[in-house]
């Protein structure tokens, strides 16, 4: 009887160890599958323009600063300057910029563009649809990004918020 009981316990213990080993290996495999995938870059997503600052312009009268409200508008010379600018960075290294700028209801600038982007560490290079790589630098701070580049003989700083 004692021998049967020990045999049963040994058999039960072996089966328990076998199941533990199988579940342990399965857990490691599942963990490995997820941990080996590349993380999605924090820049991926859609961003709406909130602030635009032009400084150090060749013509000092072009130095401007605009902060857009929740509707995308700000007052300029007694009229509304509005933007619907949204830039979307995709995982595949492409981006699309859509929207426009209106002044007193008239479209004054079409923002539509697309191209590619790449990132090495903290440096992001954006190349537009013509292949011109503007050397933008992008600083990410949570749900906000700051894009700095050159535009129309001015230093441009654009602030975006994640949508």
C-alpha cells in the first residue's frame, strides 16, 4: 500500500512538473513574441497645429507669432486667421499634411503635402513630396511636439498637439 501511494505521488509529481515545464516554456514563447516586436515610434499619429512662430526673418516685419484656439483660429488685424493643419506620421515612414490657412474666410495657403520621415535617436528628418529634406528638428514632449525649421527666410517653430 505504501509503495502504491509513493508511486501515485511520484507519478502525480512528474505530471505536475511536466505541466509546469510546458506552461513555463509557453509563457517564455509568448513573452518572446511580444518583446521582440519593434516599439511604435512615439511620433506616429496625428497632430494638430496649435502655435506658429516666425523669428529672425530677413525682413523683420515678417517676424510673427500665432496661437490658435480650439477651433484653430486667432485674431489678426481685426479678422480671423484660421488653420486646419494636421500632420499624420505613419509607421511606414511616410507622412501626410492636410489643411489650409484662411484669413477672413479666404484661403491664403494650402498646407497639403506628403513625404517621408525617418528618425535616428532624437533627430528626425522630414522629406516632402519633391524630395526636399528640410532638416527639421522635432522635440517630443508627451502629447506635444515642436517642429523647428527654416521657411521663407525665417526660423519657424511650430507647436502641435496629439489628436
